[in-house]
């Protein structure tokens, strides 16, 4: 991507940096990347997709270790890219900077909140990108824009020197058009030589199976067969007397409570700058009690224990 390109403000952040050169040669030499406007770069302000956040925060003192690792392996950074405000949406819309055009389906939303990260890669402006995923913010735009997207295990990638949304769920993630490149980037960022074991089977809960169309279920079965993975059925949700709506509420309760604990002071002062649809979520999150949060954490732990 040319460093002199005219940058669409719905995709690229104007506060920079527009370019960071690789610091050394490495396994990513010759590759380029962009990063979501939640990661810090020393000397620049992280904007979190909102002009009031941008103007009310100081320049970062340190750079995200993920960006440093990519530069140290030879990749050039070609820009900071947009996000839904405070990463609190999955649509890819931003009332301040505009909605990026989805290169795979121009009449459709690009998905968010890592909208810029997905669109820049799908537009071939960069070879790969990093974003964040709390409740789907890598997985959703990757699927909408026709990319490979990875949300690693919670805590696998270092999220220091980055915006915090919800510590129980926040992860860094990767977008790429090429699966082998995604793997190389993940290995760079995780610094883990252990490749793990190839799955021999996966479980599909009967409740989830019923929600799949015949076409999607057939496609899943074909992928499993091609990969020599057994697709097994289970009734975990029925055994635990938990519905999909219950799981959604558990997530939203934990996420919402943690957002208020982390950002309520700023939201009280600058909340009117937010997209009204996002502010509605904030207002709902403020109604969550400490007891509801604690109970949601207990139920989530019980669910994890049973699913293991």
C-alpha cells in the first residue's frame, strides 16, 4: 500500500501513525499490516472510535507489545484503522467517521467492531491486521468481508497498552486473506512453539444443531469429514437447563458491568457523544447490580466446568 494514498476516514484514523517501518528483518519481512484504533503507539493518541475519547486522552507513553513484535519480525505498519465506538457494537457503523464499504458485499455492512481491520485487508491495502474480539468483533467482520479471522484463547495474546472493554472477554485477534500468513502472525504474537494437538472430535449441542439450516449443517459435516474430525452430538444445554438466550444474557451482564466499572467516569462526562444506539447499551449496563454480576460469573464457571 502506498504511504501517499488518499485515506478514507471511514477506514483510516487521521491521528496516525500512517506508517511504521519494520525494525528488523524476520519471518514477516515484505508483509504489511494495519491495527485497530484500540492499540497504543507511543507518541500518538488512541481514539477508540470516538472523537471525544480522542480529544480527552493524552498521547500514549508506550506501544502495544503486539505491534512491536510484528515490526520486529519484518512487517511494516501502514496505518491505524477505525472501530465502532468504544468497540461496543458488531455492525461496523460509526456516526462520526462513517461506515466502511464492505469490499466483499458493497451493499452490506462490514461488521464490527474491528471494521477497519477487516475492510483494509479485504481491500488488499494490507496483508493482515490486528483487531480485538470481546463478543465477536473479529469473527463477525471476518465472516462479512470474506476473510480468515482468529479469536485466540482468552489471555493468549498480550493486551497491555490497549483499550479495555471487558476484561473477562477481551482478546486480540488477527485478520488475513491467507491462512498460512494468519498462522505465521499468530506464532509471532503468541511466541508459543507448542502447536498443540489436532482435534479428533468436536461436539455440537442438539439445541444448536436445531438452529442450523440444513445447508449449514451439511457444510459443517462435510468440513469435519474432510478434516477427519468426528462430529458428535450432546445435550449440554438441556442438562444444565440453560437456553441460548440465557447464555446471551450471561455474556451481556458480565460485559456490561465491567464496562461501567472501567469507564463510567468518562461515560458520565462524554456519553452524549456516543451513537444513541450504543448509549442505550450503556444505560442498560448501568442497571446491572453487583449481585447480578457475581451470579453471572458463578453460572459461567459452572458452564465451563461442565463443558470441559
